[in-house]
C-alpha cells in the first residue's frame, strides 16, 4: 500500500523564508500586532486578486462563514441549504447562527447538485452555502439562477479553492460573499490560522467590519452582539509575502 505523506509545512526556499522573517520583523518593529497596516495591505491584495470591491481579514474560515451568514440576517428559524460533503466547519457556522442546515446531494463532480436545490427551498430558506470541494468550482451560474429566482443569498465556502477560476471569475467572487480558510494546510496559507471574506456589497461590508470585532462601530459603541474574529497582523504580513508566489 502506498503511503501518502502529510503536507510538509516547513519553508525550504531561503529567499521566501527571508522575506517571511523580514515581514514578521516589520510588525515587531512597529508594534501594531492587531489590525496593523499589513492587514489593510492584505485586504487590498485579496480583493484585487479576487476581483471584488472588498475583502475582510478574519481569524479563520469558520468565522468567515459565520460572520457572512450573520451579516445577511440568517438566524433562528431559518434554513440554509448546503452540501453533505464538506468539513464540519461548514455546518457548524450555520448552526451557530441558530439556523438549520438542509443537505442537498452531490453530483458527479462531488459538489452540490444545482438541479436538486430548487426542490429543497422552503419559505424558511434564507441562504445557500455551496462548497467548492477540493478546488473544483460548483456550477455557480445555475446556483445563482436558483438563488435569484427564490430570493435567497449565496455564501460561497471557498476554503479549499483559493485561486480556482471559471471563465475568468475566481472562487469566492460569484456569491453575495466568498469565504476562505487560510490555515496552514490550505493552498494559500498563513502560518497558523486565518481567513477572509470577499464581497461587492456596499451595505454588507460595514456590517462585516463591525461583526468581526464584537459588533463594535468604534472603540466606545457596540450595536449588536458578535464575536472577536480579528486577523492578527503577523499572519497578514506573512500572507502578503505568500500571495506573491501563489502562481508558482
């Protein structure tokens, strides 16, 4: 039996390793460990890469999904359609909002079958969470067609598919939001835990920024309960380096 090794997480390229260490040193020098300037740079880089108006750095992919659903108003009594073939984080994010996950079977491509989605929609359905499984994009044109017809949101779980594209559009840029995990095992990774949300929605963006940090508007005012899902500056700094080599 062939033994398949786990991914080697060590950095062997001396040039990249030096860049990574320098990026960390830069953060230590200025001391803005949380939401420092490298986070702003990271968000601009991700939005530019994905071709979206906005990107929001968060602490992990699970929180990217949860915050997206929360910002779209998904909550107790709602249903969210998704695939049964995904890591448990997809369903956890739905359940944490108080909504009920509704599974729709997969097709031959191992992604959710868009032709089965419409019959699963009820008057309680609030969103669809398609998962681009192992880098293969879902049939997003058809999914968006059903979502538009039924008046429901689309939150892409693109945790396994950063950089994958169809007809020039990358994973994450098809739905109301696109959610990425950037933990150390992903195609585009941090050196710990991190994630991001991308969107073109002008109304959604300020909500996501607020919900990322306990529902605060500024240092004094909190307008809704939420979680602390901020991305740390060191991870953002190192991912700014990694993004330069994503096509290598």
